[in-house]
C-alpha cells in the first residue's frame, strides 16, 4: 500500500497508529486479558497485598504462572500504559532491580514471547523498520495527531536510507504520499535479523562500543570512493536501536554499562533520537527501554554523584525474593512439572515446607517479632495475630527479601533429592519425593555452597528446625482429622460415657470416689485443669438437657474447647497404636489401624502408598518422642 492508503486504513484500524509503548502494553497486557481480584474475593491475598475493602488487584493472564508477582507486574503495566499515553514515563528508562533469581530475566523472556508475531507497519525498504508517521510533513503532524488521536512526535525524522529514497524517487519529497508501506512481524531473533526486539547482553566494559547500539560506518564503501562520507549507503544499520525500533530494547546489567552507553539511553527516551555514527547526524528512535540489574549494582550507581541526571531519568521497580511461601511453593511445582520429575509423585507438604524454609532465610533477624509470625503476615495468614502489616515490616526490615537463599537454590536441591529417592527405590526408578529427603538435599547443598558466608550458613541451618515445626504442625492438623475419623466410634463412646457419668455425679455421686476418679482421668486426658473441670461438667450436663428438649443430637464436635481437647487426646492415643519397636515391625492391631489411616490419606489427602507410610512413621515417632 502507499502512504496515502496507509493513512486511510489507519483511521479504520487504530492499531496501525500505535507507538512502541502502546503496542507493548496492548499486546502483553490488554490482549491476553486480566482478572480483577477484589479484597472480598481472596482474603488471604488481600491481607498479603494490603488491599482495602472494595480495592482490587489486576492479575494478568499472560503472567498467571509468575506466582507472587502481582504487584510488580501491575506496576509495569501501569508504567507502560502511561508511557503509551505520552506521560513522563515515556521519557524514562524502566529498570527492574532485584537479586539474582527473582525472575527478571524470565519476565523479559515472556515479553519477547508475547511480542513475537505482532504486526508493525513500516516504510518499505527501511532498515530500521520505522513507523510511517515519520514521513508526515512536520507542518501537518499536529493535524494528523488529532485525526488519529495518537501522539506523533513533532520532529522525528526518517532514516538516512528512506530520506535518500524519498529525495531520489519521489520528487524531492513532494510525492511522499506515494511512498510504499508494508506490514511486518516482530521477531525476537538475536542473530542480527530480529525486528522489534533488541537484547543488549553483558560484555567486558573494556570492549564496549556504542556501535553496538547505533550501528557503524561501512569503511569499505568509503575506501573505494563510490560514496562520500555521510551518504546513507555507507551506514550499516545493525545497532540494537535499529532492531528494537517500534518495540522493546532489553538491557541486561544496565548499571554496569559505561557512561557513553547510558547517555544514549537517555537521548533515546528523552529526545527520541540518538547520534548516528560518524557524520550522520541524529537518528530518530521509538522503543521502550527496559533494563535490569541487581541491587548491589544499583546502590553503587546511586552513590556516584555524577550519575544524578541518569538517576532522575530511570523508573526503578524493585523485585524482592518472594516472601509469600504459598507463592514460592507454586514456583517449585512449576519447575518440577517442567522436568521429567513432574511425572513423579511429591508428598503433601514437602514443597510447602521447603518454601517456608526459603522465606525464613530471607527474613532479617529480629528479637521483637518471631520469624514464624512475620512469615505468616507476609503470606496473608496472620489474620489478627500481628498488629503490623507487611509494608510496616518492610519499613522496619528493608532487607527482608533482599537476602537469603534464592529460588534456584531450592529447585537444584529438588533435582538432587529426586535422584537420591530414585537410588533408594532399589530399581533405579524415581520415587516419591518426601520432605525428609528434600530436607537432606537442602542441608547438603547449603553446607557445600562456598558462596554462602559461614555465619549465614550456620544461621540458616538452625532455621531448619522451624521449618520442621511447620511440617509437623501441618501433619498434625491433617492427622488429627484422619485419626479422629479412624477413632470416631471410640471418641463418641468416650464422650457419651463421660456425659452420663457427669450427670450421675451431679445427681447423687459427688462423694463417689469411683465416679470422681473416672471423670478426673478423662478431663486430664482432654487437657482440662482442675479449675476448669467442675465448670466443664456443669456446662455439658446443662447443654445435654437443652439439646434433649429440642430433640437435637448432642455432639462433642460442636463445643470448641471440648473439640480441641478430644482431638488432642486422640492424636496422643496414637502412641498406644504405634509404639516404635526396634525392628520397625508393627503389631497386627497397629498395622490394621495404619491401613485404615493409609486409606484415608490416599483417598482424601493426595498421599501415595510410600509417602503415606513415611508420614505415619514420622508422626508416630514424633508422638513417641514428645509423649514418652
């Protein structure tokens, strides 16, 4: 199509008039869609993100597997939306700042993936793939900007090749409306043939050259005297700004770049142009620049007084290590499913416990608030248990999430644990992953990692006991329900007998030593003190009569204090079923009881036979240790 036809078509198709930021925002965030999660929809998430009543957070579907990154991704979306509208964000470099393993590179790779194949329109034969709007006469750009409701840069110019083409073939520029326009597709290829995406990889600062960004002069063309210096055909358009035109320029380890390159980024964002090589004047550019860096490099950059102008032209977005263990566990599961180990079972609570240990290593030491309480607050679990919010904790401990073990540490340990589990199966097949095996792999890797300072290594190793506490608590809650189900007849009979004896005690047996002894033994087993006992007896007898008058069943499960006491008693009673013999062989009664529990664990809680047996043994041993 000609330029005139393009303008007519662009009035019907607004996508043809988009600038780089608008295109990226639409393609990555708008087209895949998002879900608005209100505070009332997910109370745990609302507490973790501190959503006010009626407030919502957007979760973008293109990033639904970037667990725990809702805030960071929404901030990026808002920055790109504002940049597309021509706000100040359009004149700033977006910089993702965070430690290694916080997902910055993975997020950039997802951007490339989502941009792949997007349509752009460009002048035919243009080596920079620049937008046709640059061909518009400057005197008419305000008119076209209103016509297309699009921000058109008032002074952006076409490249030297297109300028030469326009002058030589289209009446010195007067025939601009006949200049051909073509549709192209964004390609994230990094072999010099990419369109709309450029990636600046880390390199040796001693060998850095701005030609990597702006291209270079073809010396061979000058040597044979065919073209004079400054002619368009002596310029090689292989710079990253050329490849990133109308799209995205990703700069890795941006704050390790030399000042000349950083200044080019400022020109590109502030002026929308960069100097060309040699005597080629300036080259107009339109691309979103996203850099990423670790926190240490960013702090050094801020500390240098000469970088003040650069600092004011960056939009930093911070990435911490995940502090929500529930999101961290989902990352482990995602990485597990990407490998062949994804076909192998993992025992319940295994990944979750590893994630809790990971978060504990990322919390700075504090004598005021226990680590487990802070972890619960960050995860949105501590409803009313803490007077402080996650943001208040971050103000007090700004290094939370900036230190500790990263996600890659735990995914590597997972591979080791699966390998060991396969060996222990005896036939070389990969076996179910259990927490004790994963725990050992984590500790082994922790002690062998020479990059971890000795003091931190010892402190983190000591934190493993807190992770074990969490694992045992999860198992205890789960096993309590299972054990109660397995002993339901016993619990109901015990409760009925207690209520009947309590009624006898009230009516005529206060001096009966046998009655008193029976009631006292049961109350002690349920965890009641002597001071509570008489009140409990009176309350239960009264309630039993009231329920009988209403013709309603009187159940111990309906009384909260009683329910806790009986549940505790039933769990402790497992010790009698599971004494730990030296030879590891259970009695017939214990085996029958274990089989009943195993069936429930397998059918209702996601256990396989191996991890159900391991969990039963683990709980039995802990109960025998605690209550022996």
